[in-house]
């Protein structure tokens, strides 16, 4: 693995994929690395970087080219996440994705997992507060043999995109697999998010 990660061509593809993700809002790592390889004239699948390499390159790209604005944007997104989690407090919200792991940028949504044995309850909560939203579904994998579709609610709060996936209540016990490393997704409750932000409390 170490030799693969130090391969110059793999590194170039990973860095170009990171640029595409950061600058164009492309969130699909597989698509980003295929496009990056095509732009570099690489047709050999065996030299394509894995998702973890692309995430490492994305962090490096943000450090080099967005050192000033990315931390501020991340802070604003985490504040928006905290407010959204307070709004959805009855549904045991958990933060996931780029806003949690620190790779969020101007194109990122706040991604939440909500839990309710009534899958329509979060939508009714939005209706009761007069918040317009879009409904969708998302297929998630829990192991190599198990995957399922879950309802998704998308809406905007103060120009921040919120993307909330609704699970049954027992979904708290097992997180779906992360698309980057294939491990269970990292999740954080509101208290953990506030702790992550350190000495400056979220309001």
C-alpha cells in the first residue's frame, strides 16, 4: 500500500480528482478519479488511486489553496449542523460526512442521519414549521450482502443545504458503510460536534 501511495502517477490523479471535487462540487469520488485520469491521458485502471488517497489529496489541496476560507466555511457549516440537529432533536440526529470529517467546502451539504420508527415523522416536522423540502431516497450498504433504500429530506436553512436520511430507530445501532473506506460511517451527536469545535461554543 505504501508503494502504491507514493506512485507519482497515482498521486497526480488523486490531486486532480481533489481539485475537481473542491472546485466543481463533484462529490462522487469514483467519477472524479475517472475524469481526472481521462484529463491526464491515463487509461489504465490499475493506477487509479483509491478513495482514501483522494481524501488525503483533498485535504492537501484545501490546505494549499483554501487555507483561509475553508476553515471559516467549515465552521459555518458546523454551526448550521448544530442548529439543524437542535431542530431535529426528537429524532436523535447524528452528523455524518464532510462537515464532520473536516473536508467540507462551499459545495458541501450538512448531512444528517435521523431516527424514527415512523419514517414520515421528520417530514411532518418540516411541514409543521412551514419548511419546503424535497423528498428522495438513498441506497446504503451495511455489509457486502445487505443494502437498503432509505427516505431522504433535502431543504435549505439560511442558504445552507441540509440532507437528512431517515432510518428506523434501531438504525442507531449500526451505521451504514462509508463510500470512502468501506467501514461503518463515523457519526456524531450534537454534544460531540460541540466538543469537536473546541473552545468556541456553538450557539
